[in-house]
């Protein structure tokens, strides 16, 4: 029987605030400036965190609210911050992210934006998307999903799909857990079935290393014009629970139907996606995709002896944790001792873990004593060293491993690589324990 534990405090933090997720989402959009409404340190920590993870330029600005402004509670910092960003950076739009300080203070952001428009009518053409991100509510995936939904809510308008296109167009609402490698696999797969795709937000383009010059605004992500075109799509595919709110907006406002995939990690989940693509387009899977599936099955066959008798524990954001946990338990046959996560997930009840904990890395260390290896972000390395357990790095941040953001965890290719990676960890354990 699964035991679910909720911890009321954090000792060795695992959860990242919703502000980090919201800024991550805006970094996947073209020429959008994330503006943090709070103290300078609120932005500085997030910027340092994301720069270490992506190893790319991570543009963002702050309203730099100081102590007197906090006490008085006027709009001057916010209004001046927005005006300065528009004047100096000239973004396509601004992602205005609140913080715990301004949320606790009770700032009326919508009212303040109305007053900003009255004070600076010359900036009416630059949209400002407000996103409430109190540190005490939700996690990074919550903020990521909220930023994506808020952007669509402001920019999307009801539209009648025209019939000038010769190819169907599908929105891919990409969850925060997807890497550049994952998004590349999705793009290639949908295009192989003759579909045009819009990836929203597209971190693979903006944070994937293809921008070869310094920039003051994120480049190559999903543009404002492309976001508005999402209203004309024939269908939306949701990858990860945090993006369902965005899909609901497109459905309710623009009648764009959608299908949600809680995960695309593993053969079973990928088979479901490919079956949908075949039914939707009436086309057969391309030969390269069939070959990838054969190789993934062969990888599981090659590695299955090393999986025998092994157990693991995992810590991460809900969408990431669920996908990896399901694949390793149901298809690799490895026992899941403990899953530590940052928020509840509707699919957790189907995850065969002995313990599911809404907690931190202290819980991971305490409840993973019988595990053979750990799956977590780089912050879990010290505890793995203390416990003499190998770690497989995933999630946010991965700051001590080059190329993480280009690894693939979904699709048939991701299933194959995960089978090899986890199989190699298990084989090394067997060799060390045998003394050879």
C-alpha cells in the first residue's frame, strides 16, 4: 500500500518557488522580458540558478522594491520598472512575475497596471502579462503552467480556423520537464506525419545553444505572432499536467480540442502517442521511428538482467517524477522505494512507490536507505556521497554535468537511452558488489 506523507517544513530544500518556473516559461518565448516584481535578490537568485542549469544567457529584470517602498506600498517601483524595460529593451511583451514579498504585501497588480496605462499611454502597444507567484504556494511547475496560461489568456482571441492550409497544425504544449532533446524528438515525429507544429513555450530554441551572440532579450523561442496563431490550430497535445490549464483556455476560447499525456517517457506512453498520430493523420509511422522502437526494445532486453532485484528512490517535480517512476517500475521492473516531490499530481495514485512524500531532500535521504541508486538533481549529490549511492541526474538544477539539456528522455530514443543509462548504473553496482 502506498503511503503518502506531507512534510510541513523544509530542511534540505527540493522545491523551487513558482517564480523560477514562471521565468523559465518566459525564457522560452521570443523577445519577452521577464520582470520580477520584488527585491533585487529575488531576481538575482533565480538568474544565478537558471544560468548554472542552462549555461546560457538568461535575461530578466527586477523592479528592485526596497524597504521604504515595501512599507509605503506605492506603485512607483513597478511603474518605473515597466517603463524602463519597454524604453530600453523594447520587448514584444513583458512577463510580470510577482514574488512572495509583493504577494504578502497585498499588491493589486491588475489595478496597478491600469494606473500604469493611464500614466504612460505611449506604451499601450506593449502587452504586460501578470503572473502571481507567491513562494508559499505551489512549486516551479505551478509557476511555469501559470505563466503559460496567463500569456494565452491575455494574447489569444477567439478565431475561426481558415481553410487555406494544406497541412494540419497542432500545438504542442510543452511541460517544464521537457529538454531540448525531448522537444526536438517531438518536432521531428509530428513533422514526419505531415503536421505543422507550434511548440509552446520552446525552450529548445531559446536555451538550446543555437543563439550564437549575446542578447538582452530571449531569442528564438515562441514569438508573440506564433502564440496568437495557436488559436487557429486544429488540435493541441498537452505534455505534462502543468500545461492543462493552457489547453483549457484554447479549448474554451478557440474550440481547439486537446489530448493530455501525463508522460511520454517509456514504450507504453510513446506507443499511445504514435497510435494517436497514426489515427489522426491516417499515415503509418516512418521507418526511422520503427527502427527506434526496435532498438528501445532491444535495449530493455540487453539490460534486463542488471535490473533484477534493484530498487531506487527519486526526487523531482511532479511531471518529471511521474514519467521516470512509471517507466522504471512498470517497464524496467525496478522497485521504487521512495518518491519525494514538491506538489500533488493526479497520476501519483498509479505510481507503485512504497512512500510518496511531499517533502525535501532530507526525506529522500531518510527514506531511501534500502535503495540501490538515486534519481535526483545535482543538489542531491552530497547526500548520495554520504550514503555511498550512485546518482542519476535529472530535473532542476543539473549544474555539474555538461549537455544535460540536450539529453532525450521521451519517445523511443529516450526509452533506449534511459535503459542503457540505468542498466549501466546497475551493472556497475553488480561488479562492485562481486569484487571484480
